[in-house]
């Protein structure tokens, strides 16, 4: 079937997939590889050591330099800027350019700048004009200079929006979520002139016997914690002071849950990816764990996690 190239484009590569369209004044060097059904708009330059997947859109005015890999279904907005050398000097070239990877389904907004060596995670979204100086986690939305996580995006295949904040309704004790096994507990709250008290007991609003606890506090509000799952460990999270948001992901559904009261807890079972962010300055997050610390129980690579729960 072949691909389309505009008469005023220069395509030197022999590795261009069927149904791809390359428009006017674009230049593709011989070593580049471009997948199927891509749309390469006007004034795009693609260097040699570049790998572009299927169904990728690259809008006008983008240069894709050596060392950049773009996976399937990625969108790159107009005039987005990639780099491939953190310390460039004229006429001095590194033996190997730093590898930058844009994972499947990610979107990069107009005029964003991506530093060399960055990985933009699966389905992540980089806001227009953002300057990305470190890796972006899967599903994260980043904006600003330097880019910071402001929210989490949910792909269309997910059943719920990660930006929706879930709080248990009045009178409910345990609330199921759309994420497999994750439940929200509304704990008893007793308030009088002496102050407030909340509690939970095993078998009554505490789903396991804790073997360990830890607290997270003094977290800068723009930083994130977590970014992992556990193979066997159960966790119960309560923000005993201040507030933070917890993103839970079972590989198919994502939800964001606001912890803003000391009598609201979340049970996170094994094989659920979890992230905590949007900490207030006074936030103190208490985490009860079902077992002692075991480094081997952690799953820290999101791609590995997805393979385990969806494979």
C-alpha cells in the first residue's frame, strides 16, 4: 500500500510504514524508522537514530534528534522541543546520545521542552510550554517550568476519571471503588468539648492485623510519594493531619481519593499501584502495613506491574 510523501518533502529513509503521511518541507534522514499510519506535519526534521511507532502525530515545527524513541499512539504538539545532549558544545559530539523515550499514548503540548534522557510515561500528558527536567510517571499531567505533577489523566479505556475526587457519603462505613480491592473506610468520629477521637479495631473497620506502621510528613506540596505496588502487602492509609490525595490503579481503572479527615481511611490490597501527592504543608500520612518491611515485595517499575496484572 505504501505511504504518502508531499512533493516538497525530503524522505531519505526506506523504513516508513504504510498509510503514514509526511507533509511539505519535512526532512527524514536515512536511518530513521517510522511506523504505520503516522502523521508527520509541515517543517518536521527527523534525524537518523530515531524510532517512531505506529499512529504517531507530530505537528509542525518539531525536530526529533538522534537518541529519541517515540512509541505508539503518541501526540507531539507544534514546536515542541527535544534535546539529546545535556552539555552541548559546537563541533563536539558525544560517542552516544542520551536516550529519550516517549511511552505509548503520551501527549506533549505545544512549545514544551523535553530535556535529554527523560522518559515520558505511558498515557502521560505534558502541558503546553512546560519544561520537563525529570521523568514523568505514567498517567501524570505535568505543567510549568520546571514541570510539576498537577493531576493524573485517565485514558479513555479506563472506566473512571482519575481527576474525580471520591469521598464516602454520609452514613456509609465502607465504600467500594472502581479499582479492584480498594475500599474507603469511614471510621467512627467522637467529638466533644475535650476534642475528637477516631478508632478502628481488627475485624471492625480494620481489614488486617498491622505488623508495621510508618508516617510520611514534611513533604513539599509539589512532590509525590509512593509510585509502586506490592506483591503481598496490604496497606491502610489515614491522613491524621492536613490532607493529601491518593491515586490507585489496578491496571484497568484509576481513581484519585482525597484524604482530608483523620476518620477516613483507604485499604490498598496487593497488586494495586499507588501514588500519594498534593500534600498540604501540615499533612501527616499514617500507613499501617500487614507485614514487616521486605524490599523484595515492592514492584517499582510500572511496565513490569502492568505485565503482571494484565498479562
